[in-house]
């Protein structure tokens, strides 16, 4: 954490219950040793007190006080150890419930398998149920901090810039009331429907010096101008080839125009979970860049581009070990071999509002990172500016400079990969509806 910047592994539970239990065990072991030491001092006191010839230089009173202090410290530490173990159970219960809720949508059998452990935890301590619910509700509140605090937030978000019909407060309320998984794509979700007609052409090709090694470098490689998608084809020292796709956000706030990056594509992908024209264009751009099914493709996306990146990562078309989403309206449920880097502002109507704060259960590999920050409270009239790229660029820069262990580990991984890359060819693509 750095000021108002929060960096976690994602989800409501930012710690590993098993690691907490290991700490509890060590605390209990130290408590036992303190208790033994206290008893040894007591025995020494009793022996010396019973010996008439005991040296007068020994302060028997101080010896007794030491024994009592050791006993008190032992009792306090043992109590802390027990409390830590209970908290670990509460964290596990909250995490299991969140995972079960997510699995129940598409994988009910897997969800049912978690119930046995949930029942065991509930039976072990009657307080766990309340503790787990408190953890989840506290996290949910913090994940949308500041979203409705601005003076213009009571006005329809669309009236500000998108001409939408619903006030943002009502929209998010509908999402949360309809399903707690709003904005979180459940495991096993497959994009349906035929690919809409879209024409994709390469508008530029260039050589790039090296591969991105920081979050800032990753996000600054998002395309601009006419291109909506950029693909970097990386050749490794051994001759292997991998790809990184950079996908931009919504370009038009209406639907049905020549640019597929519009609100119609947003609706198709976010609400209907169907192939959008922008999604189809991204897949076609990857094909034109030489990425075949099964190829390694890392993904970086902003706003609508982030939702596309998540959908591609869940499609199984490619090996996608790293996915970075910035201000995304949807959060993908990735596998344990896929690292998710999620950047969002808690007051972003898209990144927090349309995701309902995001999933309570962490998704992706153990190396996954979630960076969050409340942005728009800085004298803005509305929360809408918290979704803008310049706001996210600032947050990402601060994350790079935070010194957080997760970010440093990611930097090291990116540098290691970059050291193996001998050339990078960048291709930019423009998509249009025919």
C-alpha cells in the first residue's frame, strides 16, 4: 500500500489462510516455550526460597515477578495464536463462499464439492459465519469507495458523456440486485454467436526496441489514432515466437457506425456474452499477425479492450499466461496458470461500477495483482474522469514506483522475458464494419 494506492492479490481476502495458520502454529510454539521458561523460573524461586543458605544477593521478589511476567506473556501469545487461527478460518470461509458462488453459475458440481469444507468450518466455531460476512461486506464497500460522492453523480452518467438512459446509481443497483456476479465472467463461460462482419487491415509495421518491462511500458503501448489493436510479434533467442496484443477502449458512444469499438460491441460482449464486432476484429488482427491457435499471446487492454482481452484469455484459443486489464467493465475468471493484472479505480463507473467492485474470490495465478485507487475525489464534479486514460496512467506509474513486492516480482519476470527476446515487430490494425 502506498497512500491511497492498494496493491493486493485480488478478491476480498488479501492473505493466505494456510500461511496465517502457519503463523498461528509458530506463535503457539513460542507461547509454550515461554510457559516452560516461566515454570522453570518458578521452580528456581521455590528452591531458593526454601534454602536458608541462599545467597542474599538473589532478589527472590524479582525472580517471582519474572516468572509471572513470562506466564502472562505466554498466555497473551497463546490467545493471539488462537485468534489468528480463528481469523484464518474466517478468511477461508469467506473465500470458499465467494468461489462457490462463482462456480455455481456455470459449474454447479464443482461448487457443491466445496460445501463439505464450508460445513466443517461453520461447525468449528459459531462466530465464523458473522466474521466471514463482515469481511466480505467490508471489502465490497471499499471496492467502490467514492463512486457516488461527486456532485454530478446523481445525474445520469450517460447525460454527462454517453446519453445513457439510466443514472449510474440505478444501473449499479440493478446489477448488484440481479446477480452478485455482475461484471465478473464466471469460469466456463464461452463467448457465443457468429462473428459479426468486420474488415481488418494492417495500417503500420515497425520494429520496437525490446519488450515492455514495467506496467507503464505495457499500457503506453496501447494503440492510438486510427488503429484499435496493436500486436507485437516477439522472436526469442531459441527461435520461438510469442505475441502481445494491445487493445484500446471504446471509440464511439453510439452504436452501429463504421467503427466496431462502439457501445453496440460493449453491449454484445458485456451483457449478451456474444461475439462483438470488436472482439471478432481483435481475433482477426491476431490471425493476420501470425498468431495461430495454441500460440502464446499475452494481452493488455483498456476499458472495452480490457473486456475483450479477458474474453480472449478465457476462450482457450491461445496460451495466455499474462493478462493486464485497465478500467475493465468485466473481470475474467482465469486459471491458476494465468496471471491477471487488474488496475481499477474504486470510483470508476466502468472499472468499479459495472464490475460491482469485482469478484470477492481471487482469480488467476498466485502471482496475480490487483491495483486499486480512489481517484476522482480530487475536486472533480463527477466520478467519470476516474475512467479516463490519464487518470489510469498516473495510478499505474505510482504502482511501478511503489516498491510493492508483487510489483517488483512482476518487473523481474518481465525483465527475464525481455532478456530472451531478440526482436520485436509491431503491427497496428484498423477495423471497420463493411
